[in-house]
C-alpha cells in the first residue's frame, strides 16, 4: 500500500472512531438531560411546565392550543385533541392518546423534539394533526407533495425499550441537538417558583390505630370486628372537660316515710 493511501486510510479510521465516540457521548448526555429535567420539574407547577415546553412546539403543532394538548396528553396519558384549520372549509380534528400511559417530563420533551426533527427531514415544518399522530404512534406520513412515508412510532419505539439516542438517530435527529434543547428547557423550568407541598402527618395515636386495624385483617378492605387496644386506651385517657368531672352525690332522706300508705 502506498504511503498516501495509508495516510488516507488512517484518517478515515480516526474519523470513524471520533464519530462513534461522539454518538456514545451524545447518547449518554441525552438520557442524562431527560432525567435531569425530570428532577427539576418535580418541584414545579405542572401547568407552568406544560406551557413552557409547549411554547417551543407551537409552530410545529400548528397552534399554541395544539402544542399544549400534546404536552399535557403525553404527560398524563389522556387524549390529545389536535385541530387544523383549512381556510373556508371545516376544521380537521384528530383525537388520540398514547396507549402505553403517561410519560415523564424529559420523555415528553424528547418525543416532541424527535418527532419535529423527523418530519422536518420530510420537508414538513408545520405538521398537521394526522402527521403528528403518525410520527408519534406509527403509520403513514403524507408530505406536502403527496408522498407517503411509513414510519415507526416514536412512542412505540420508546415503550419497546429503545434508548432515546437510538430513536433520535433512526429518525434523522441529532442526539446532541436534542440534548441542548432539553438543557435550555431545564433552565427555563428552573426559573419557575418551587412549590412547597403540604404532606399530611398522622398523630402517633392515629398511626397506631391505623396499623392495628390493618393487622386485624389480612385482606385489604376487610372490616375490623374488634376495637383495637389502642382505641380503648384513647377513649379511657380522655381528659376531663372544663366543667370538671360529674360525681353523683347520694343524700340520705327519710321524707318518704311521711307519705300516706307508708308504714
């Protein structure tokens, strides 16, 4: 092999190794970014988070209402309703849900980012309801020129256990670009006020009563047929009222002996 050919071969091998290393690094970073976003979002208001994520996909989804419906539907697992206007004709309404259930915030964001990148490769910058449904759940995407493209659903791949980096790469998206998008969203969500949730705390006596009732019957929901000892103790230890304790007084009397007929 000529020296020039050896040098060229070496350059190609080094470039391939660098590309592989970048993909591995991007894969790890994408997953880490998704989970980091989850951690930040855990202490923030869900409605505010939905609005901040949806704002980035309003143009892609056709409207702010569609984007909010997508984010909330993916997060809760409930039905997403997407509406598209066609000039003077009737509106197009498509309703569907992710049958595999609710997603974490990082997965919601990643699913929308990958879907947007996939449709952009097909020349679709502002997607219609049916195009979004197809790229999320799987099916046929029809582009602006009438071309038909069979795609695997982003959510379908996710629930099959495919990692986000693989889903992104197979959809034509760059994992590093999506990771950067998630990082920016994480910063925006971190600016939201932290919610201080009130957790109800049971008293010691109530906790003992609850545990005694649960142990009285092994089957969940079965009735308790006896009063636990702790409840008896709670009743017997009741403090006297402000009026004090009532003690009946017995008074000796012989007045009844003077009544007629009494001997």
